[in-house]
């Protein structure tokens, strides 16, 4: 499995800069993601719709965040050692670049 652990992500869009912690875990042979949105005091539910591994270092993810109620989010994260980078496509906002570093 790719990217297991805790990742501090840097997300910057107009009107918002956040450093959420993304935890990627394995549960019964499947991926499990949780997000801690530090600074906002929330941990939004993240329902994974599909997770695919590519090229041995990349995860392509489709998920829903019920509290946002905006449809499916899709993202690609590529991992290289203690760092990751990628894009998240958010309905009504477009593509958001993210980068991160392993923190656990």
C-alpha cells in the first residue's frame, strides 16, 4: 500500500490557507483516510468512493465530504520519500495544488 502514515498538507486557495493532517491507513486490506483540519477544530468525515494505485508511488482518489455536500472530490497524490504532492479537484472551486510532508 502506498503513502501509509500521517501527512501534513499545505493547502492554499483564495481566502483560505490550511495545513490539514491527512492520515492514510490500511484496514482489512483497504485504504482508510482521515483528515484533521487543524486550526478549524473539525475533523470532517471523508467517504472514499474509489482508491487506485498507479506507478507504485501514486494514489488516485475519489471521495465525498458529506459536510460540504458538493459532490465527489477527486485527487491525485504522488509520494516520494518523506514528501508528497498532487492536485485535488473540488466541484465549484476547481483544481487545488497540494504538497505535504510525512509527520508520522
